[in-house]
């Protein structure tokens, strides 16, 4: 509470306004980007902060509706309320204006919205801790507060625009990296997050295309990129499974190999690739892979014994004996 009172006094906020800040609420001073891919309609939020689990507070999104980043002296309700207003038909600017008008603490808020049509809105209150700013562009907004230097937003915007040929998630990651290179949060790094949603409405259980977070790590942006790459690798595995179902083994193996190339030490990826080879009468290729996997972790052999009962391993009895002999 003493920290809150000191900060509010230093920023010239009246005693009446200070009452709206709760000591239990997060003080998420950070940098973030909200963005939309004009070709796919996908929308994203990327964020990093010296604050625990920043992604659970700052980043909000809904397929077919929009995305929100809410930070500084944070009011998390800007996320769900902003999405509801945009879903009702308000533009990003109209939705943000509506919430700011009703918020007595608007001058310590920093918020950015994008709706599913690409309309962008951003607000940086005059009492956000310096350096604090935002930059709006075509299909994106970058915003930061309590930064070490003045050029964080400019660096984020430049990196996002320069990476226009890449997938949206990678453009957002590039912007976050650029922010950190420009100095980033004056306190350092702790957590980061990336979410991506569809441009069109989706079932609630499929709403987020990507949802990866680093809650506490000395190098959160490096770890966030690793998790994103792992997501991409497992998408290759999923595509391989779908190709296998359609008996397109050439595509399946191309997808599996792409995944394993990204994470060559991942036993899970190696294992299911080998099982797929065995199921498709390519036992000679599968056996050396399985031997290596079983040597690394004997539990994979135990799992293999259980697969025939559920028809996930459909080899002959002799072939099964060869597999288990590895």
C-alpha cells in the first residue's frame, strides 16, 4: 500500500482517484503489441514485463471479435468488457472510449484495442510512469510504460513493419525482441506471453490458435520463442497424423521430419514417427529409431506393448516381437 500511495502522490493523482487503485491489483508496467494480419484476419497480442505471469493480466482476445492489451496500473476488466463491446458492433475506438469515459483512473491506464476489421485504438494516460508512449499503425498498435529508454515503441513498430512477409506470430515476437533490444522495462525481464486468435468466430474450445506463456524466467522472450517453435513443431506432427489417416505417407513423413528437424532430441516426436513407419510396413526404418528411443527411456517400450490393444500399432505378431526386442 505504501508503494501505491507514493506512486499516486508523485504522479499528481488526487486522493479521490487514488481510492480506485487496490493494493491487491497488479501494477503491470510493460511493453506490448496488438496486431492483425490483413491477409488471414488473425489477431494477436504479445507482451513482456518484469512482473509475474503477465499474460494472465494483459493479453485478451476472442476469435472473430478482436484483441486487447491492458497494462500500467492495470484494470483487467478492460479485456472482457472491451471484447464484449466490440462483439456487440462497436469499433475498437468506440469500445475503448466507452470504457475510458467511465474510468476515474484513466490517466494511469495504458490500453490498446484492435477489432476484427482492423480498426486500432490506443490510450496512454498522462500519469503512466515514464518513459511511456504508444504508436498506432495499419493493423497494429505498440505501447509501453516504465521503459528504460525513449525508443521502445519506435523499435517495436519498425520491427513489426519490417517483418511483413512472416506469419503474424513471428512478427509479434520480432517486435518484442526489438523492444528489449531498445532497453525494455527499466526493471528487467520476468514473464512474457503470446496469443493469436482467428479473424472469424470459432467454438469456445478452439478460440485461441496460439496461447503460450512464460510466467517466470530470467530470459522470458527467449523461452517464449522456444515455446512458439515447439507449437509449430507439434503442428507439423498433427499434420503428419492427418496425412497418415488419408494414407498420404509422403506428406506424413515430410511433416514428421520437419518436426524432428526443429527438435531433434524430442523423444515423443521420434516415437510416433517410428510407430507410423511400422504401421505402414516400413519396419526396417522404424526399428533403429525405436532402439534408440527405448535405450533413452524404457517406458516407451512399455507403452508400445499397450498400443496393439487399442489399434494404434497394427503390425503382425512377428513384427511386434522384433520391435520389443530392440
